[in-house]
C-alpha cells in the first residue's frame, strides 16, 4: 500500500520522507520466537504444579468463611502457605519482586453472614524500563473453595480444579518470570472470596482504579486443571473468554461504537487476539481458543470486577468441564465419585495452560504498549483510509505496523510495516469495507497489542 502525506506542507514532507525507505528488519518477526521467552515457557514444571495443587487440596477446605488461624485446615492455612511460596520466589528476583497480604473486611452480604476478613496474596514484579514500569499486567487464580452448599464452611472442599489449578498457574508463572527483567510490571496473585461473590478481585480492582494503576491486561485462570469433561477430551486447548462491548462503556462510547461497528474490537478482545498469537508462537501444540463472550452461562469469574473498572481482562478455562467435580460434596453416589479431588486434575494439562500464560505475559511485558490516540480521519469522503496515532514514549521503538481484516473476520489477517511515523494512508482500501488497527514494534521485534482507531476530524 502507498503512503500519502497527511497534509501538503513542506514540513510534513520533510518529517515523513524517511518512511518511504523500507524499515529495518526487526530481530523478531511475527511467528518467530524471542529465545528468552521460549526458555521461560520451557521452564514451566509439571511436577511443581502438582505440588502446589495437592498442597492446596490438602487443607481440607479453603472456604472464605472457614478458619483463618488453624495452621492445618481452612483458608488461613492456605493463605499463609501461598504467602510463603511467593516469598521464596521473590528471593530469586534480585529485589524486584515484593509480596503482600492485601486484607480487607467484607461487610455482610448475601453470601457473607458476618463481617469477614478476606485476603489476597499479591506478588508484584516491578518493570525495569522507566517509561514502561507503570504499565501493569495481572495474572490470578482464586484460592478459596466450596462444596455443594455455598454457605457450608465446614465440609470438605478440596477445590483442586476450582481453583487450586488457577492459583498454581499464578505461582508457577511467578517462579519462572521472577529472575528475568521486563519493561512493564507484572502482578501475580491468589485471591479469596471468589465463590462468595468475587470479593477479593473486586477489592483489588477497585483499589487499583483508585490509585490510578495502569492495568493494561488481566488474566484470571479459573478451572484449568483437566482436559477431560462431560463432552469428551480436549487436551490441547484452553478457552480464552473476552467481552466484546465493554462492560464499563459510557453512552458516548456506545454511540461511537454503534456508528463504526466496533463491537468486536474492544481492548479485551484485542488482548485475547494477542494471547492467541503468543500461543501460536510459543506453544504451537496448545491452542488458545478464543470465545467471544464475557464468560459462560450462569457463571462468572474474577475478570469481571476488572472489566467493571474499565480494565482489559480475560478468563482462561478448560474446554470441557465436568460438573460432578465442581461445587460438589465429596461423596460416592450410584458408583460415581463426586467432588473436586486432586485425583481428577491432569497436571500436564495445567502446565500447558501455564505456558500460554507465561508466553503472553512475558510478551506483553517486554513489548511496547498499544499506541495511544489511534484514529481514522473522517474529514472527507475517500476510498483510502487515513490513520493517525501518538508516538510511543518508550525509548526503543523501531516503528509501527498497520493491520486490517474483513469486517466479518475474527482475527487480523493482513499487516503492513509503515516505519517510525505517526500517520499512514492505506491507499485503495476503504475504511468502510475493513477493520483497521495499529501496533507498535520495538527494536527487539516485540509487538504490542493492536490499538483500534476511532473517528477523528
């Protein structure tokens, strides 16, 4: 596609003339691996994941209303063990990772009969690039559990799949990433109160919003322990749920979206496409299957409070669930074993899900952020597409790429490197007929998520 100047001034011509020369080849092309990220993915240890899940299941119950001071049984024992594990991991980080217990009192609510202390265990690995360290990515699993009666806090509720498996993803991702440097900040956490009403994640997300934390991506791993379900086996795929219309969309934003057809291009959906690309690059035998909805029917997870605060967020869940092993009293009935027992977890499967998480998180935290201010000029009728965006503040930007697809395509299908510029005209392709986006590329070849352009004058 040809480049056209955004105006006819001599100054604009001088500033943009350099982009007519093809940009230098980046060190990493799409579909090629960053060797260090590949090593992180390879270091994910199935045996360590098994140790985490079986240990958490051994506490008997991790119900949010269970004992907080029994050293062997209940949510307090699990909380303290997770805190200790994160502490050991932080000791390998050269001082870049800190660990805290984020506690708060949850008032009485439909599933909280009396004011209850809820604690998130949070490990923060600070970014090392000053211009990017404030940019944050979060990965979590919830460590509370339940049996059939959501208010029964004394029953055995081992919660191996739901959700010791997700907590294991966060812990193992922290272990393999803690020794490395990243431009941006990555938070690994285990939250409580999920089964009682998403309270732990809601508190973290609200505090982040209050403190103006720039969360540009959140992953919750919830029920990622088994490839075996009621509809068969899916050992080489995990579902990645992403919302289309943003939960926190304002009326003004809705009006723009309705005009340009952006229902499939919110920030969470762009994040999901990024995860899919990372999986194809680093875990080609394990698919990140995109589900274009916020969550499953009748269910919800810890990504939702982040979406409510306006943050991009995704849910990872196994493809085929077995409801006999979720939210069930441990029992044998008519010869069938019920209950969320560790024996039903496939640790190699959880390891594969962890590898996708590590690949995506590391790629996000080493890449530039998506370009700000992306827009499509709409001052006149034209069969070309005029795109603009703001220059990235990162010091290692090599340039930008314009991407596009047919309006009915689920993922980006075409890419055009455009050099280190902030405006580009896609000649001969009308904005009426395609969806467009722009992403940043750094000198190491890491690519940002895609920014979806909105109409500008």
